[in-house]
């Protein structure tokens, strides 16, 4: 049954609707006051997010283990063998080790590229209900971070700084549907545009229809004017499949990112670049071939029977 | 809506907003994410009178619009929630009292939260905001719908009781 409201209630609804439309209009027109509310909210939320991250990370890990039940079972067998104290120490050590490895990798990449970086801890991931692919860092403008700075992990590009407060920054991940960046194929130098799709794969569209792309091609950032937001030569991803549609005007391909966007604990923000385009120098090294063990066979010659043993055999 | 009720509503939704950002968003759900904020908003609205429904939707919408990770213009969530609250208020009598009917309550929450997400993304697309591909948006909405449905027996009665208690204290204080 449809219910009709009183005139006063209807007036309230109209007033609130008009207010919301006014806010939308002001925001679309770029009124900074409206946008600064969000920055203020981020500043307020930051301590809660840090606290939540510290308290609820173990719960998150628990759910993650359930999702990967096979790995969790193996871990469980291992855990049952140790006592409680050792378990806690081990978990803590593993956590630190993981972050240390990520930090070492990212600093190694930054060192090879000659970038001045500042490292940060990821304190929150986005809310998928908002259809945004972002993460929040525990550093902000007080550490020199500004908008449009590139964020990298040890394996390559993670995203770009979207907004900053004094002690936090929101990073738009390269998987965000609104994310686009210029890339080139290492080796052939063919250029293209990489677009996020809200998932772990991305779409590459080559600018020149005559260029070639094949599975396994490595993509590097093409670089932006003044190296902002992207310095050139950063590893981005690898081509996993090529769309060979004959009717298409440009060639396109599916790409998988080098950086594991879902499990970043530590990342670095590039503050400045020292050297020019490193070309293909930052390309990830191919995995070293597994050494084949050399089989050594020892042969001990059987001693020849002596005359005495021969006569014994004949008598016996 | 009295000052007491407004302040209680604002405080409650600010708390849920922080809870969503600090706790719920940290949990890696197996199937996409869960918007506790939306689920609580529609649980709260379910047993609210018409004028209060609009005010509640406005408060909740403004808070959602202040989410720092949003790209969409401020006011879009407010508009979406106001529009849905209007639809809910039109059919309130048909819904009846949901407190003693968990299945109907779960379906009501499923329909309202999913509609809110879909209306939001459609409006965002119309305004020229970058939105994910339709399949991705569908998966996100479906994931949220599943969690809203599964967890509704936990939070829906809790919200209703909490609301009754909070507003009852207000009545005693004001001598009403």
C-alpha cells in the first residue's frame, strides 16, 4: 500500500534532495571547501585505521588462511609441533621478515633506478562497496609526500598518490577502473595505454596498430612530463594473453601486474628521481635456472680371487 | 526529529562509519566486501517514521560521501539514500513490522542495499565518474548482498533493540 506524506514531510524531503544536488554541483564545479571535508575525514579516520590494522590484522590473516585452506592445514601441522610461546615468537618473526623482504626489495628497486624514496606501511585497503581500488599509507605531507607521486613495491608500480593529509595518504591502485598509464614494451619499445579493470588483470592497448606484442612481453612505465606521476622505466607487468581480433583498430592484450596488489604490507613513495630514463635496466630478472645435480657414481672393483681361494673352492 | 534523537542518530552513524573504516574494511571477505554501514542504515530506517527516515538517510549519506577513498562527487550517496528512503517510506505499511520476521527482514535488507549500490553506480556513471566494468560491479554488489543476507540475523535485531533503548532513554529524560 502506497503511503502519502504530509506537506511538511514532503518539504523536508525536497529540501534534503536539493541540498544533496547542490553538494554534487559544488563538487563537480571544483569548490575546494567540499573536497577538503574528505581530507579532514581522512585525518580523523587515520588513527582509528592504524589501531584497527594493529588489532584486526590477525583476524584478517585468519580469514585469509581459511580462504587458502590447503596452506592453512600445512601451517596447522607445523604449529601443532611447537609450544605456544615459540608459536607467538615465530609468527612475530615471520611478520617482520615478510615486511623486511618487501622493504629490501623496494629499496633495491629504488636504488637501481636512482630514486629518492620514503617507505610507508599500508594501514588500510579500500571498501569494495565504494567500487574504488585504493590503499591508505601511514605517511603524508609531513614526510614529503604530495599528490601524483608514484608508489612502488619491490616488483614494480603499485599506484599513484591520490590525496594526502599530514600523516596519511590514499593511493589509487593500478587496478582501479579509473587508472590509466602510458607504458612501453621492453625491447621493442612499442608504446601503449594500460587501463585498470578492478581486478588482478589489466588491458593494454597499443598506440600503433603495426606494433607487435606477444605473451611474456614485459611492460615498463613510459614516463610522464617532469617524471610526475610516473618516472620512466619502472616495471609494471607482463603480457599474459594477446587479443588478435582482425577487426580491431589497435592491438590489445591482457596484462598481469608484477606487484601483488592485494598483499602489500610495505611500499615506497618516489619523492624524486636522480637519473634520466633508465631504459630497460629495471626489468625484473628472469628466475635463475634450477641447478641439475651431478650424479657421481663410485665403483669399487671386486678383488680377483687368489690361488689359495681358488684351491679352497675346488676342495670344497 | 528532536535534538536528542538527531544527536543520537548522528553519533551512532559516526560510530558505524568508523567501525566500517577501521574494522570491517580490514577483513578480507571470501566474496568481495561487506558494507556494514549500508546494512545498518537500512535496518535503522526500517522502523522509523517518515520524516525521520529522510533525516536518517541524509545523515548516513553525508557520512558515506565523506569517505576519503571516494572519487564520486560529494552528495551522490546522500542523493542515492534519500531517493531510496523515499521509496521505502512509500511502501512502509506494506512492509509492516520486520522485527519478528527474520526472512522478510533479510530480503528487505538484501533488496535495499543492492539497490543502493546499483543506483549509486548508475548515477555515478551518468555524472561521468570512472566506474568499474559491469561484470565487476555486479560481482561486488552480489558479494555485498550475500554478506548482508547471511549476517542480517545478527545485526538487524541488535540494531532494532539498540534503537528502541536509546530512544526510550530520550523519552524518559524529556518526560514523554
